[in-house]
């Protein structure tokens, strides 16, 4: 069974940086598309970044230029480098991936449990 586990969250001062990791485990053939979402306090989840099988990326406006999504194919791991963090970035960050995990099975979407990012002085 495929599982996604996020890590790397924590407390950081405004202007600081964090790198989040999303490790996919199981019998994975390939990760087709991976995304990060965030859910701030009192807010609904929102899209942060996306990377596809070819390395093409997309970002929400507030993340563009500050955040970078990347992947390590050999490790089945997705990263989110977060620079110049702001208090409004405070949220639980969730990893989502569309994964080809078995021959003859349709590509399915999986979610991690989330990792807390707190930006505060």
C-alpha cells in the first residue's frame, strides 16, 4: 500500500527557510504529479505548488519566487524549499501525489498526514 509521509516542518522566524519532504513508500512505479497544499489557521486548504513527471512546475502567486518544488525520483521523494517565510505562511502543509503503483491499476491520488509550519518571532 502506498503511503506519503511529510517531514521538515517546525518553528522558524520571519525571513527564515525550511525544506519540507514528502516521502512516498510502497510498490511505486512512478510519481506522475505531486502537489503541496496548505491549510492555515481558520482557513480552507489551498494549492501551493505542483511538479509533474517532466519536471514542469506551477505555484500559487504568493509562493512564486520564494518556494521551490522539486523531486528525487530515485528516492520517491518530493521537496518544498520554502525561503523568505512570512507569518501568513503558517499552516499545515500536505503532500498530494498521483501515483502509478501497480501494472494494470489506474493512477491514484494519495495524501500525507501533513506537517506543521509556524512562522513567528
